[in-house]
């Protein structure tokens, strides 16, 4: 019983730290990633706002950010984290690199989802006199919503994995717990418990994402 109490006292604060990091990182990554993804699709050649140069610049920036391994990215932007939140250690500081790492991924997910929208629907909206903003908000995004839901689900799972890696350099959360107790102190029960919790979280996130995607799917 004592061991269970100890495990519980260690796991609960770490779980809340992980949920805190994942929640806010997902929100910030989706806000910036959705904007980038929409710009990437609408500025393509033969789209509603063709700007090939801008598209190339943003595409290059997104690909560059995606090419950096997260563990290197989080170290590289320590100064930025310190500038924004006042520290480079802890769960709040980890939100900065988590958001930056996930935003390019979200951008490509959004771009891919919007490309799946039937061009005939967009052309029909343009023929009816819809503005560019109306096409984006009333045609592209609603039509791609099921795919976007699945994309956000994958993003959340990726951020959860990133948050575990952030624990390796003082980010807190379940990853930090697994490293400090499961690896450094050889407490296998703690390591196994963190693995089980992460598996349960991923399964729950994926199930929720699948359910929402199916709910909004008009097909």
C-alpha cells in the first residue's frame, strides 16, 4: 500500500504537468499552424490568392523547422523561452519549444487536409460571388473538418511524445518522472507506470479524435 501511495504521489503532479504542457502547446501550435497551412494552400499557383514567392518562402521556413530534431530545437531556443516566460526550466518554459516544434507539423497537416477539398466546390463558391475570406471560412475549412480533426489528433499525440522528451532537460511532466526515478534511480515500477499512463493517454486521444472526425464527416 505504501508503494502505491508513493507512486500515486509522484504520478499525479507529473500527469497534471504533462496535461498542462500538452493543452497549451496544442492551442498555440494550432493557432499558428492553421494560419500557416491556410496561407500555404491559398497562395499556391492557380488557387484563390496565387503568390508563388510567398508560398515558397513559407514552405521553406516550415520545412526547415520540421527538419530540426526536437531535443536540439528545445536547447537552441533556451534564450527565447527565457525571454518569454523568464526561465528555460519547467513545464511553462517547455510550452515555447513544444509550440514551435508542433506548428510546422500542423501547417502541413492543414495544407494536406485542405487539398482534399473538391475544387468544384470552391469554383462554385467563387461563381456565386463569395469573397476569399468566405471561401476559406465557409467552404475550405468546413469541408476539410473531418480530416483536420484527425490531423489535430495526431498533433496532440506528437506533442505528448515531445513533452516526454522535454523531461530529459528539465521540462517536467511524465517524461521527467520516468527519467529521474525510472532510469536514474532504477525504480522499474515507476517506469512501467509512466509507460502505461502514456499508452492510455494516446489511446484515449486517438479514440476521441476518431469519434469527432466521424461526427463531422458528411459523407
